[in-house]
C-alpha cells in the first residue's frame, strides 16, 4: 500500500513539474507579446517558441495578430470566456485550433490599449508531457511489483535473522535458573542492537551473580560471628546451672552476659550497616563536624548536610579503630583540601595498612589482625559502617599513609 501511494505521488509530482515548466514558457511569451501590444507595436507575426500558438484578440473578438501556423479568423478561446480567463491563471483545455491538436495549456492576458482591451492568448500542446507521463506510468506499473518482491525478500531475510537471534536469547534465558549458575546469553554474530542487548543482559547476570555471592558470604560470616558467642554463652550457662559454688556461678553468669552484650552489639552493627546501605532512614540536616570532633580544636565551623547520629558513629568507629592499632598516639583533625569538600582525618602511629589490603579492610567482618577472641579486635563491621555512611552522604572513605608513621583514615564529605 505504501509503495503504491509512493508511486502515485511520484507520478503526480512529475506531472505537476512538467505542467509548471510549460506555464513558465507560456508566461514569458505572453509577457513579451503584451509589452508589444501595449506599446502599439503589434507585429503581424507574433514571436513564440516552437510548439506554441499565440493570438492577439480585440474587444470585439476579432483576431488581430497570430503566430505562425495559427488561424487568423478563428480565435483560440471563444470571446465569452476571454475576460474570465484573463482574470485567472493558466488552464488545461481544448482550444479551437492550433498547430498541434489535443489538450493544451492556455494562458490569457488582458492588455489595455488606448481605452480598449485586447487579449493575448498563448497555448502550448501537452501531447509530449502526456506521452512521457504515460510511459513513466507503464514503467512504474511494471517496476512496482518487482520492487515490492525485492523489498519483501530483504525484509524477510533481515527480520528472520533478527528474530532468530531473539529466539535464541529467549531459549537461553529460560535456562537461567540462578545467576551464579554460569549460564549466559549467546552473543549474535552481527554487531547490532540485539548484540548490545545480550551484552547488557550478561553484564546484569554477572552483577546478580556477584551480589548473590556477596550475600552468601555475608550469611556465612554472620553465622560464624554469631555462633562463637552463642556457643560460649550456652556453655557458661550450662556450667553455671550445674555449679554449686556461688562464686564460680557468678563468674560464669558474668561471662555469659558479656557474650550476650557482644551479640547485642553485633546485631546493632548489622542493623546500622543495613540502614546506611539503604539510606532510607537518614535524616538530612546541617551538621557541624567540629562539634563531633572536639579533639580537632577547630577554629571555624565545618558544616555538612547529613545524619548527625550516623556521622558521629562513623567518626567514633574510625577513632576506636585507630586506638586499637596505635602504639601511643592518635590524632583527629579537620581539613578543607578543596572547595566544597571537608575531610575528617584520623591518624595513628601503629603498623599501618598494607597497600594491597586498603580496599579489603572496608568489607564486612574483615580483620587484618585476625583477632577474634572476646576483648580483642572489633566485630569487623566498624569500617564497613563508616564507609557505608560516607557513601550514603555522597562522600568517600580511604586509607593513606599517616605522618605519624601508621595509617590515616580520610572521611571526605561534601560541604554544605
């Protein structure tokens, strides 16, 4: 249907352009003849192009002058129609007599000459244009079905190839039961949007697999962290239940309470980490970091937008970590390294952090000192909470070398 409509538009445009070209030639001839008539210099033979016919007709309908091959007695246009056509544009019609018979393109121009009106009539046969249009129509009728078949074949091949790739992706997608199973979508040989879609979906499956692996590792780490204090508390309670000595029983119960406190602290840290990573409960308000770091002795306010409680806990975690590893000195300071950025720097004179471990230490339950006994090390969540807090506030947390010889933890936040 669209091909047929396009063919009709092509034919119509060609016919219109040919008729317009004829009108331009007729208008030029009519202008030249009208200028001669208005000047009173009408020649006995009117100057026209080959294939044109022209007459000058007076107000009474008598032929005054003609072009070669045109009747000197019979007007090209009947007298009643002269005035009407003079006020309009060119028309396609049959004329009374021309050198070429058939349909003509006729232009009538009125000329005022000394109080009377003469009419200049110029006509040109449309026989050649009609013959050309007929030939073109025949070619279009023959070529359109052939072109339609070629286009349909090309579309069938292209769509078949594209839909085949989509069907392959769909079949493989049905086999993906778990992102960590290793099944990935096949990449089509063509470098097109379908291949780009397959690459994007495979990247998404890789991210889901990595997230699943992290979740499994997290569950395993939590189970490991909870099992030790639970087992210790249960053992102490069982021994205390069987112990008859009140002094021994009190010590065992105190140990069980200590393990219970450790469990409570661990669960609290897990909830805090989940809150920071979701950032759905963060309170946004101006917070002066100088009030949270009194040891920094700041002389000016260091204001950021964020959750005061979360930021305070993050700084406390960094400070506690520094004290746990420092030999004798811990220093907390505030700085503006660049416009729009505020840094909280926590330095210690401990052993520092090896370069290869400076990203790993921010993961959950990672302890470089491998201290897992009660009273030694932390839960392994303090630095993870601090980093999640920084990211939830649009900032970052990194480890550098400290001027004191140990590690420098830098909490960078956007200034208010």
